[in-house]
C-alpha cells in the first residue's frame, strides 16, 4: 500500500512536513515507534499518533500516517 508519513503538529494533529513516502503491507498502528534513517548521524525516532486509510476513486488504497518526534 502506498504510504506517506508526515510530521504532525503536536497540538492540532494536522499534518506538516512529509518525512517519507514508501510502499508497504505492514499494518501500522497508533503507538508504533519508527526509526527513520535519512542520511544523518542518527535516525529520527517518531511515534505514530494517527493512521488514515483513503479509498481512491479507482479502488486503490493509500495511507497517510501522522507522527510526532520522540
């Protein structure tokens, strides 16, 4: 499934910056912690706060994930 992971505003739960776009069948759940390796010295640690699945008009599923930096 096409997945986009966005940093979230901590107070309004609105999406901010796109952190990564990937394709995965993993079932992401609220509370999961991820380490995003983006080429720096240390990976970015984030916690999932919301998973939104969208059904597109062509029947395709896409997923939008909101995370907070830990």
